[in-house]
C-alpha cells in the first residue's frame, strides 16, 4: 500500500514539474535551438540602455569630528552597584 502511495505522490510531482517546464520552455524552443546553434537573432539586437557600472549609491560614513557614543560601564562597576 505504501508503495502505491509513493508511486502516486512522486508520479504526480513528476507530472507537475514536467508541465511547468513544458509551459516555460515550450514557447521558446525555436529561440533556444537557434541560440544553441550560434545563430540567435537576439545577439544582434543592441541593448536598450547601456549598463551603468559607475552609478552607485553614496555611502554615509561617520564624520571624523563626530562624537563617539559613551563606552559601556565596566562589569565591576555594575556588580558593585548591585
């Protein structure tokens, strides 16, 4: 009985995975075949926008003159106060 259940569960999983792969790859089979052959028409298309590697977000750093946070009290002082 467990063998039949395992076959049903894994068979259904295989079916769902096959359906998802076929739905994703199926419409693009011609493009994939041409790309594998080295004759992809997409390789000849210019990029819509050039890659901008120089555009980065500024990093905010602490100024050298900014005051530091006060240091945490020593453990001995905390124990003595308790």
